[in-house]
C-alpha cells in the first residue's frame, strides 16, 4: 500500500516514453561475459577476497551468486504484500460485505502486477539485492560531492572558502531538481528511430503513470535489475558532477550569480543532451563508442566546459608575474584537500561499481579492483613525475594523480584487466602532471587542476579502452571520435553560453573584491572568522 501511495504522489511520465531497454550501457551483458572469460582465472585468489568483502556490503547470501539478473527459476523469496480482502476473487467486497471505494479498487489493480512478479515470475532475490546495491552506490556518489567541496576549498585560499562551499551546495540542490524536471527524460528519451532521432529530444518530468502497465514495466526486472526511482536517483548523482568540476576551475574570481546561471544551463540542458548520445542509445552508441561509467560523458565533459570558462574568465590576480611566468598560489588547507580526495576515492566505488547496474558479484568485484589499482598507480605516477620535475615531492600533485587514475579507468573499468588498469592509472598520473604544467605555461589558471584531472585524463581514459579493452569491438578510432565529440560539445556550449553571460552581466568580480575575498564580498561571512585578523586577506 505504501508503494502505491508513492506512485499516486508524483506526476507521471507518458506511457509512450517508457524505456524498453536498460538505456544506460547498451549491450553491457555481452561485454561482461567477454571480460570475465579473459580476466577471472589470473586473479582468482584476489577475486575471492573481494567477493568476501563485497558480498556482505551488497546484502548477498551465498546462494545468490549463481542467479541471473533478468529472472528465471531462482529466488524463492516471496512478497509479504497484503492479500486481497475476503469477499470473492474479484475483491469487490470488504470483510463487512460493503463495496470497496474506487480508490481501493485502483490500488488493488495497480498492485497486482508487482505482486505477480514478487511471487516468483523473476529472480526476486537478485532484483532486490541489485536494487539495494544501486541505492547504496548512489549514496556513495553523493558523498563524492562532499569530497569535491573539501578538495576545492582546501586547494584555494581561506578568504574564498564559503564561496567554494556555497557553489557546491547550490549545484547539488538545483542540479537534482533540474534533472527531475527535464534532464532524466532528455537523457533517456526512448528508442532511437521511434521516440527520437539519436541527437536531441527535449525532456519532461521524470515521473511515470500509476497504472498497472507502468508499474509492471518500470518496477520489475522487466524494466531492469532496479526500479525506476533507483535509476533516477543514481543518474541524478552523476548529472551534478559536471558543474562541480567547473566550480573548482573558476574558483576565487568568478561572479557568483553568473556561475549559478551557467551551472543551471550546463546541468539542465548540455549534460543530458550529450549523455543521451551514448547512454540514452543515441548516435555514439550506434557507432560502438564505449564509456562504461563516464570518463568522457561526465569527466571530460566537465573538464572541457571548465576550460572554456577559464579562457573567458582569465587568471587570478597575482598568478603570473610581469614576464608571464606562473607563480604558485598555495591552498589554505592541505588536510582538507587530502580528506576530499579520499572521500572521492571512496565515492568512486559507487561511481564505477554502481555502473555495473546490478549486483553481479564477479563483475562488481572486478570493477572495484581495477578502480583501486588505477587510482593507486595514478598517485605513484604523479608523485614520481612531479618529484623528478621539481625536485620535491608535491602532495597536491599526488592527490591529483589519484584522481587522474580514477578518471582514467572509469571508461573501461569493466573491460580492462587488473594488470592493464595499473598501466592506465600510471600513465594518467604522468599525464596529469604534464597537463598542469602545460596549462600554466599557456596562461590557463586552474586553482585545483580540474581541467587536467577531468578533461585531459577523461580523454585518456576513453582512448585507453581502445588500447586495452578485452572486447575486440572497442576500436581506438571510435573511442577517439566519441570522446572528442563529447569534449567538443561541452567546450563550445560553454564558450557560447558563458560568453553570452559575460557580455550581458559579466562573469568576473572586481579586483577589489578579489583582493578582499569572495566570502566577504559575495556572502558577507567568513569561514574562519576567529583567525581572519591574523591572516593576509
């Protein structure tokens, strides 16, 4: 009954737009089978250890490992849903013999398909466990936004801490509402050739009808290994990441109101359009482009949007001397930055692990392993490269190296072997240091290294699929093409939109405001009021 009340409480999506596929990673089960055949034997012992760790987290019982995601004769669990009241098979009478109300009859009608499924028409245990795992994964991805907040504030000056945190709070709140309003159904509009043309389809409210057909189509394994609502909340956590990446790159000199307008348009319109090209079954998906969890669709998208904004915004005051040589502007709290990176590392297990889109014990475990190995290798690669180039071990570079490894493996975490994942991460750690130095020399001021971490390494991650994937269908040419299409879209959209905002209302604070700090000038409050008198503003 509670489930039905939820369906009645929300607006709905027209039946004609209901998805008939899983619409996130097309053809994924085939890739999973090919990947597992090539990777399981060499890491059998490690896999068993990871299974031991993952299974309790995801709520598995040992008997679930051999069950299929889409149904079958597996699960014996039954629903404890209310049994229709006495008074005949049609349920038209209550126990007292009175006629039921129209609302009660509707409730029984809409509950019936769900009850049928839960009584054994599908693999109930796997469905429930997969749904739970995706909800947990969504929560882990949400934690990443706390990581972004602490990382960005730690790598910038204390006088801008409130401003950095405020932008992240706004992105989360406005972004999720926008994704519900138009983004979700813009990103997953239906089947190409029937509901849309593979390039663009305007979205609508994310809800669905509360009819029996809608419940059966969207709340059982006939829809996917998770419910419609789980699908939305998991995807919404991804959607708000792009603008968060931009937030760090433009920190310490962007006008708050201008950034808020831009973030709304980026999350509400630009991200769902390019996301649909692959994950919504659009033209990139039709060409065979592969991006498992978003090295390009999320990270390169945000990184190249940030690049366009930084070019238009200009460098921070004092970043370059009169000869154009870059000067370091240290962040105010390396402990905060370090906490942020480890929170992001933790959240990435949901980001990549949840992108399996079910609780397959072997594949989820493999993704956890490749994600971890790439991150650690990325940290080592950045440490070695920065130490060699500057003569000192740089903590900020080490932290960005970890993130670079994570971004690099995200596109192929399920199709790249553990051994190759170390190589992918190591190269990402080297690439991010070189990218940061090149951008500094080019006059591109990025206080947190977001363009290099997410943009440059996002491209590398997609290209790595073409080089190291266990699936021979993943070609390097297609991967380069798809990643450049997404990055180019984000860059030119941002260049036009942020440029228009700059022309009409401006995008940069005054020199006096920048010198004072955005906490005071934009918000009228300080992050550390008891210490501000003793610190240079």
